[in-house]
């Protein structure tokens, strides 16, 4: 029997489940003060059955190697430039900036969207799972959402444009195929309206493959971790029975959000934090995706 309900996240030991809106906000607030000096990258997923994978990986065969991903990435970039894309105000955009622009319009890339704003990530985590959504094995996805906070304190940070006209993935790590494996935070030098509204950026790295990768929820890039203790984690986040001394270094924290909590939390986000579809997607694509049905009463 195929296990669902976010079991792969639960198996890490760094995952807790929110029992109510108040509990969710307590857990979220606890992440921000869990470890002094830690920087967290936030991402929300509508179903806790989703892995952390890049859109390009999802378009390729399962467990595609870094070489396969890099070759597909190069092909997309080459075809995009042949199409006449990759220019801005008379200059050639870098490969990474072009990938960021392609990602905005739905092209598959290795870039994974994150935000500095946990409320933005929470809005995405509380979205409903589309009817009939299934995983790769044909099993219905759990309606539980997932709020993910990755400790990015040790990640390198890059912008999509540098002083010279262009750079490639090879410039970032020495080779588009033989990367060091260290994930990188990528800030868009030319952010579009949606990226600004979502306070977003990207994280990308060497594709995480192999047996261990299949036993963790991290596919887009590797996030090393030792199995955690969810009871201890919850106590640390809520201070219910917080132990004295410096808290254990945290690689990431995942919060599962039950369907009924998601539905009520969306109302809170709308009323108190101005998190709505029109705010998150202030462009034509966002209106087509979210606004048309509302206009037609559907």
C-alpha cells in the first residue's frame, strides 16, 4: 500500500503537525526565534505529499541524473535564445536571469521558488489541492498542506546578473555538470511584479539523486540532516517543555497543516495579512489563473 499524508516528511523527524490556527501560528513564530542567527527560506506546498523538486525534474524521467538535468537545461536555454528571448534594454541577459524569466512564464527549470515572508509561504501551503490530483503512483494526494522552512544560513548567495554581461551555471560552480553540490540562493537582479509581490527568490543546486535521495523529500538539491525528534522539536518551538541550553542546529522544519486548518487560515491571511491571489499574482497570468473564475462566479 502506498503511504500518503506526508509520510516522507514525517519520517525525517523534523516535521510537526498543526492542530489549530493558533497552534500553527505558535509553531511558525517559534521557528523565527528557534536559533539565533539562523536564516530561513520559506516555501508552501498545497499537499504534504509533494517532494521538494524542481519543475524541470518533474518533466524528466524519475531520478534523472545531474547530467540529464543539465543537458535539458542547456537545450531550453539554447532554444529560448534562438527564439529571440534573453534580451533586456539592448543587452544580453545571463543564463540565470533568463531561467528566472522562463520560470515566471511556466517553463521548467531547476530553480525552486522560496520567499523571505512566511505569510506568503503559508498562503501557498493553505491552497486547496485540485480535485483528482495524484502522485506518480496514481494515489490521491493528501489535502494536508506543508509549510517548509529551510535553514539557508550556510548557502552561497548570488544575483542573476553580475558586472559582466552574462554568466552561466558553469560560472557559479565551475561546470554545469560537475557542481560542488552546495545549494545557492539566487536573487533576481531584474525582479518582475510577481516576484516583488511575493518577496521571492530562488534556490538551486546539484540535483539530488541516488538511493538516499529517494528516501528523503529533497530532490531539487541536497539538504543534509540527521533524523530529528518531533516531540522535542515541538517542545522547542512552543516552549511547552523547552530544555535549557543552546538548541540543536536545525536543518529545516516542516509543518503539516490539516485541511480544516488550511481553510480557516486562508480567512485569517486575507483579513489580517493581506495575502490574497490578487496581491500574490499582480499580472495577467495571475488574473487568468485566479480572477476569471471569480468574475464568472465559478
